[in-house]
C-alpha cells in the first residue's frame, strides 16, 4: 500500500493519539532502517530506547523464531522455562530479590506502585518534577506533568511531587510516605540526570522512615548508560527497579525486580497479567541480555557516548549537551521539532524532540565510531542549512 493509502486508513480508523511523520518503515538491520521506497535511514532513536541491540539482531530473531515454532502461550498458571530463566537472570544481575513480569513500562510501574502500597499501606508516593512514569492511571498519577494529567482528572490520590532537590525530597519523606519513585535519568522530559546527592538523599530518607525506594530504569536501563543498570554508576541501590523498553530486544515486555526486602510482599492473586512473561518474548529477552551484558560493549557505550557528546557540542546552534553513555540530549537555540523533522526527511537521520529546544539521542548500543560520525555530519548539515 502507498503512504497516502495508509494515511487515509489512519484518518478513517485510527484514534488520533499520535502525530506520525510521513514515513513508512518496512525493514531494519542493526542501526539502519529502510522505508517503503528503499531509502536508508540511520536510527539514533531506537524506537525510543527499545532496539538497544539494533534492529532484528540475529541472536534475538533466532531465539524468538525457535520458541514460536515450539509453543506460543499457556498462561502464568503453568511453568515455562524462558520465563523462569529470565526471572533468575534479572534477579542475579541486579537487586537479588524476585521478579514480576508485565507487558510494558507503565505496567511495570503499576506493579511497583501496588507493591509499595501493600508493603507500606501508610500514605503517599513521592516523585519529582520532570518525571515520566507512564500513562496508565497509577503511573500517570506519579507523572507530574500538567498537560498529561489535566485531561484525565481526577487522578489516583496519594501522590506528591517535589522539586528534584535533595532538601525538598528529604522534607517530603516522613512516616506517612509509602515510597519514593525516581528515574535516575529522566528520559521523556529531556534526559535530565538526577544528581547523586539527590539519589543518596532519597535512600537516606527512605531508610530513616521505612519507605520504599523504587528506581524507574525503563529507559535508562539495559546498558543504555554504559552499565547494565543506571543505578550501578551512582552508588545508590534501590529496594526495587522497573525495566521494559529494551528488555525484549524489540518485543514488548516489562518487569518489576525487587530486592530481598520486598521479594515476598505479593501473594498469589495480588497481581497478574495474561500475557506477561510469554515464552517467545522471554526467549528474546534472554538473548538481548546476552548481548547487552557484555563488558566490552558496555565500555564501548561509555566511550562512544563521550565521542557523541563532544561532537554535538561543536555543532552550530547547540547550547549544551547532557546525559550519560548513549542516552544524551542537546539544547538548541532553534526549534528542535523542525530540526528533527528536517533530519528525518532531508538527511534520513532518525531523532526525537522532547521539547521546544531539546533533541534526544538514543542510538543502538551496537553502533561504532563511523555511525557516530555519520550522525554528527547529518545533523550538522541540518543545523548549518
């Protein structure tokens, strides 16, 4: 079908909740995408930090195909090897507790919110301004953004948001606090790195009052910052973390991972999901972890992230660069949405604008120096034009 025909179907039949660019992608490999006309694009968005291992990584494809040909679904009322192995892998690679599988990041955060409320049925869940935790009601209630919350009020009660400041957070946590929910690096609002002082203050305040500390690593986890989990570079360990996006190697999965303290808070019947932890997706996630856990790859993420940040800083109209590893953003003195649109349509470089002047970079972790230089050249051509 032509792009015009797809756009007509969208107009007639699709709820208008997305503003799509006029491109139809039909194939992907590594950091490359191809549209229906055969044009090649360099992908530095990764499906919003989903295809961290690149498009259609052969190990992920092989694992998923093998499982699909054997068994697709039986529900969580029975044992399946991929899910059990994935739970073991996530526990041992992070907090050492137990795992609940979901289908998305928002669902993983909903599970974390429920877990915290059952563990500490005393009061509020505290988040910080600039956070994004999802669009389902609990996750949305923890997302202090007026434009996203206002159309759907009233929201779930018992959520508070404070400035991302150590003193403000310390003052907000008390004996009536159930949990503090933080992204170590805030992704959707422009790659804002929370300070280590803030994270330490959150840990100390939670310990002082018995509250639960939850890290939302849905975007910043799975190797994105140059370590498997972002918290590993902060010296602060949460009581639980949530992951999704890149966990499935391109397929939809989320997970809540606890430390020992929260491992047995949920009892049978407290929470559930029909499709979560499905065989094929769990098989793909195991393959994705095999790729991302490689120490050499993680070192390369840190190295190339530094190269990309340095190169961005030298481009015209770039005021500042922030982030960690291959999770970066730059501030421009020209409109970012127009830059992103021109980069896509003129230079075939896939990027994302998270605000009026902010461009976000989330390339596959398997890129090399040449891909970084190509991206800089293509973006530079737009900014110089």
